[in-house]
C-alpha cells in the first residue's frame, strides 16, 4: 500500500522491449536505498516489482496489461517519473490509501497559473466519473491530490509549489497522459451496495 506522497523524481535510463512486456531501468537514489529483489516501488502510481537493483538504479518488468491500462507505455529513456516506496507499518498516512493499481488514464487539458499555486484540469474517463467527488481524493501519476471541481468529463486539482517542483505534474503539458487511481473505498462501497446502486459492479 502507498500513500501518494512522492518521495523523489526518478528517471528512465533504459527500456527493453520483451515482446509482450517491457523492462524498465530506473534511477532513484532515495527509493533504491535498501531495496532488494521482490520489493514494490510505485512508478507514476503503478506498483512495480524490483527485478534487479544495482547502485541507485533498479529494473522492473511491465506486462502488456499494465502498458495498455496505464501511461507507462509512453515512457522513454530520459522520462521523469514519480517514485514512492510502500508505506511502512505504523507510519503516518500522509496522503490517502493508494494501491498502485491504475484504474485508467486521463489527459492534462489545461493549466491555470496563479501567484502561489496552479490549477490543473484533467480529463476523466466516463467509467470513473461516479468515483470522483469534490473535496475527495484522487491519485494522479501516483500523487495523492484533492479534487477541486468534479465535472462531467473532467476534474481539477490545485497544486502547491512543492508539488510543482517535486513531481511530474510540474512539467506535464496539455495533451500529456496521466495515470488515474480513484479512491478504493468508493469502489468497495459500490460493490457492497450491489444492485441498490445503478451501474454498480456486481
């Protein structure tokens, strides 16, 4: 489990095409400290497993399913990525409960700068709309954020200078894809409600 509090901006240093999968090599001095084979690291909000670890780099295999359902397939050598290690038992939950299981992708639609923050507008897939509410939580590229406005096919988030400086959202431009993970609690509530909720998963 993750919290959506990005620990560092990492970098893709190599991409190997494995046919029905890809192998990424990533640089991240903070998240690789003490890392070992089999550990989990969230990359732009996607939970990946460490295959190899050497120095400040690690490799992770990404299946076709993950490449199809997330924006990881668009990454190339030199791409910057948000990195986070799983939350330790007993640690503070700084963001919200994040599984690292991407529900879909959106696109940055617009950026509106202000003196001390910036509003970012992101497209919202129709099948995720019911899980997104104003002042609720959403994970964008692995970043725990609060929804400012929830529209029919978009939502907005307000980014403070720290988020702009230390995450990929500081340089994402209109048209760029982002990974989205909705609040898992909303999905469990929907499942438990079953037939009482129109369109609910069964």
